[in-house]
C-alpha cells in the first residue's frame, strides 16, 4: 500500500499545473477546459515517463490512484 504523502492533494494540484505547462511548452498537447482531471493525470504521467522524468510504475500497479501518487511525489521534489 502506498503511504500518504504530506500535503498530497496540494502536490497533485501542482503536478497537474506544472505538467500541463510542460506538455504545452513541449508542443505535444493542448489542454482545454473540457479535459477531465483523470485524463490530465493519465496524459501527464505517460508524458513524464516517456521523457524519463519519472520511472514507470509496474503494469500490475498502474491505476489512477498510483499515477496521482507518483505525480504528487514528482511535484513535491520540484522547486517551489
């Protein structure tokens, strides 16, 4: 079981914000208001794995909850 990260919700919000900016600046995606949080999380996770900024989760552990946790950990390590 994943241990809860301190302020995980805030880190996840930051991960989505930074990840969206990263993807758009890279020219690979254009997010819009109709995109669900789930779609954003999944896309950002896959983009960061593809660009080797985070390591991929094992296939049997791949879930929305584990992707959220992985992105929150990534965001927690970014400069404020």
